């Protein structure tokens, strides 16, 4: 599959089959994450792979948006490791977001589905995972095989035309 087709195929999956994701596929997802570019190559990401029932219960306490997925990635960054510009900007959120995007696209390539969940309570994750202050959760990524009834929401196809989002100079 060429990249343009892959990027078009990806959509936010909000209904999952119970089928577990193999360790082999989890490793591929993590290797795709490892390949992500990060500022100064500092690689500040910390990825929690939530797959035990206890871990999934923690996810459920922090968000209503697991959508029945048997596996969840919580993508964080370490703000001690993340690169800071001289004017004080921290690249951590950008780095973690690129890492998460690699995971989403690799998932599509592997025949899996995922969705970026921003609506979660970081304080609950912080408390239950005993995250130190320097570990910042950025997104929750439910992961698994899309259920047979899963379809993209209408929003998926609503793409602003390039004429609105691109400026050729
Ligand atoms: C930063 C960010 C936060 C998001 N938060 C949520 C969320 O909390 N819940 C959810 O169901 N989808 C969430 N989404 C998914 C978007 O709604 C979705 O990507 C968008 O509507 C386009 O649809 P598509 O992913 O199917 O192409 C989020 C996406 C991004 C990039």
C-alpha cells in the first residue's frame, strides 16, 4: 500500500472486536513509534502498553473513550528529557504527538484500528499509574481490530480543500 492510500485508509475506530492483539504486532507498533523524529532526537516519549484487566480498568477510570478495545497505548513524554528552545518552548507535546501518529499509521498498515483520544483525565492516570511529575500524558490510543460494525464517522470525510489550508508563495 502506498503511503497516500494508507493515510486515506486510516480512520478513527470507535468500536472494537474482542480479538487480542498479538505480541508480534504490539512490537511492530512500538518499533514504528521508535522510528518517529523528535526534537534533537531526544526521544522523550514514554509509552504505557495497557493490556492487563487492571491496566484497562485504569484507562476506563480516566476516559469513557476506550470503545471496548482490548489494548490501549498511553503516550506520554518526559519533560526532563524533552528538548527546550532558548525562548522556553518545550517540544515534548510535539514529539509525543509524532510518536502517536506513527503508531496510528502503523496500526492501519497492520490491519488494526485506533483512535486518538484527547478527552481523558490526566490526573487519574497520574494517580493510578503513580506517574512522577515529569511524565506528561498526551494521548490515549485504544488499539485493536475494528468490529464488524465499525465505520468512519461523517467527520472523517470532511476534509477542507487544499485551497483553504495551503498557501503557495
Ligand atoms: C488532538 C486530538 C484529540 C482527539 N480527541 C478525541 C477524543 O477525545 N475522542 C474521540 O472519539 N476522538 C478524538 N479525536 C479523533 C478526531 O475526532 C478525528 O481524528 C477526526 O474527527 C477526524 O476523523 P478520522 O480520524 O476518522 O479521520 C481526536 C483527534 C485528535 C487529533
